[in-house]
C-alpha cells in the first residue's frame, strides 16, 4: 500500500513539474521573455518541422508604431505602442480587452513587464512609471517623474522587476540635436508596492559633465533595460553614447559611464563594476572619443556556461559598432570579444566638413536585442555607412549614398558560440535587420526591411539628423525570417506589410506574435500585431 501511495505521489509530482514547464513556456512576461533576457522560449508547439505551415490567425491594429515584444500571460496579450498606450487583447481572437492611455506624446517605447497580476509601464514624455491592474487596466499607482521634465528626458526603458524593486532607466540624452539640453543618464529603483523612489544613481560621472560642461553634455542613458542575476540581486545595464553625439570638443576625459556595461546592486544602487566598449577608449587600436553614436545598447544577456572551473555566469553586451563582448559577471573582466559588422574607416572622427564614409552608422551594428540558447548567442546585424559632421555642441550624420546602392544597406543574422565568441554561422541579408532574434525549439525568428529606393528610382531620400530615412521613393515592408538554430539554413519567410518591430516577436500558447513599426525607418509606421499559428487539425 505504501509503495502504491509513493508511486501515486511521484506521478502527481511529475505531472505538476510538466504542467509548470508548460506554463513557463506558454507565457512571455517580460520584454525579452525572462530575467536573463534570453529571448529563448521553451514552447514546443512550433518548431523546425512545422514552421513553414504557420498562417495568419488575426491582426490587431493599435494605431501607433510598436517597437517592443508583446507579453503573453495566459489567454491575454499585452503590448505598448509609441503613444505609450498599454493595450490588452484576447490571444484567441486579437480583440481588445482594455486600453490604458496616459495621453502623452509619441516617442520610441521599449516595453512593459508583468508580475503577479500587475503591468508595469513607462510613460515616455511624462517621465513616470505606472502600475496597472492586469485584468482591467486600472491604475494602481504612478511614480513621480524620475528626472526633471522640459529637457530631453523621456522615460522609454522597459521596467525590470526583482523582489520588491522596479528598476527603470532613462533615455534621449542626445536630443541636444534638436536644441534641447542633453539629459544626463540615470538608473532608478522604485518600491514595487507604492512607486516611491528607493534610490537613483547617475550614469554620467566626471569632469565632462560638471562645471562649464554641465549644461552642454549628457547621455550615457540606460534606455533598453538589462539582465538580472536573481540570486545575487544584480542588474547589468548598458549605458548609451555621450552627448553631444558628433562633437567631442566639450567632453574631456573618459566620459564615464557612456558606452559601458555597468553592474548595479539592486538593493543599494551601488555600481559594482563598469566595462567600456568604446567610451574614449580604443577603436582599432586608435584612442579616440566616440563621435559616431555607437552606444552600448539593447540590453544584456546573463548566461551560465560550463567552463573549466565549472558553471560560470557571464554577461554578454553589444553596441552599434557591432562589438559583442562576454564579461565575467562578478568582475566585468572581458572573456571574449568579437565584431560582427562591416567596419570601414572607423578611426576617422566626425569633422566640420564631414568625415567621408564611415561604417557602421548610428543605426548600424547590433541594433536590436540578442537571444541565446544552450549553445549560441544570436544577433541581428545592420551594415550602413554615414558621413559624420561635427559642429560645437551638436553635429549630424548623412547617408553615404555612393556606398549604398540599394538605398539603405544590408545585414546578417549571426550565431556565435557562447563559450568562445566564435561565429558558428552567418546568414547574410540584402537589407538591414533591425529585428531582435527569438530562439525556440530549434528555430530562430528574426527579419529584415525591404528597399527604400533603388537604382531606377534613385537612392537619395530626405533624412533625419542621424541619416535615417524620413521619406522614401519606395514603400518599405518587413520580411519575417526563420532559420535552423543549428545550421543557419533559412526555413521560411513571410511579408508582414510593414517593418517588423525592432523589439522582435514573442511566442506562446501556440501563437507567434509579430509587432510592426520601426523608428529606424519611419515611412511605413505599421503599429499592428500579426498573430501566426498552425492550421487547425
């Protein structure tokens, strides 16, 4: 009898474990799936054997560009568009359940988070974080503005959750280009229950942001979130470029902590270590300040590898020059370093009359989140050239048209070995990527945009201060692409009608959610979610 009871209890335990694993795989509760920012779902419904059978199930139009991955919690999905509206929808039908509108202006919104029945969301130009009841969208609390409003500060970063803390970054330190004072980067911890500020740290430190330089310089913003070591209570944040972007004459010294990855103790706010990528460091062995907007960006990955010393946690970061670095999670010491972008004349700084063509551009390199599984880290790479112009306190970048015959550039989807950084495979694309990869069940999802012009229509087009198209000869679209995670072989592709969001797709409950709209190419704003699923049996 005891033996039979033990067998019954063991069976119940195994069933419970299996159900728990299924539940984890079906949900997508953070912008990049989990605390490690893995973008690696353990769902099993969609994989290599059936991905080419995916079909559109429904489309939800939110009315504004989307740049983040939708969340999936049970039968409800959640997304935030660039009007900072939070939208809940039915996973089966795509029909709207509720919408929270903070009634603010538009700017790139990088995502929301779900935790225990609450949605946490940034409010962009309002500079606050809100906590919303996930069932009805009712506001539970709203923080104070995390930095003074009126300059270039906009809160775009996805909130990160650890125990009783909500960690929020900052953004748009470099909008000095639009005549606004450059905001100085911060990272802030809020009380998860009340929204009150627990601590706030500055990510701009030193002579370059004090005294006569205080009103001109800024940046080093923590706008894209980062991975969390939940055991140690440490968050690993990438810090953006220094401002002014293209003029370093007022930026003496190291420009800390711009273009660094920093490790921050979540309980105290203490910076434990900082590892520079470019920040007034070396570019091809030449020491120059960053005048190309090659900021360290789009989050980090926290990965456990089996090293010669046993299991070891490493942090992987990347930047818009195409550098990818693995660092020791305890010390920040680099373990391996690789560059995956096309590099050309990167030692030439911005100049008053132009630098001439330099690659990559401010929209190039690894300009999206990365994903990882047990073996590889997967990155989307964009290659573009720019002509960089400096002037006191500002500057701008122009497309290097003569170097871009298709009018916009090219790219690749690339897999690198987690332990060594060795490139395992590279799938080159005729056009830029700008779509964060998603890896699941042996398949990698990413995407590309299509042409903005060609040799028949002419490759020139109006552009922003960063050289990105503001109007184009051709209507751009987005191609969803899938690859074999082991070999890089392309398995399937689909035209979704607008550039795919830079935040990339999410997956769960047998559905692949593909958001559209991309601030890098604003002429086809998208703003809808395309839901894919397998045919009904």
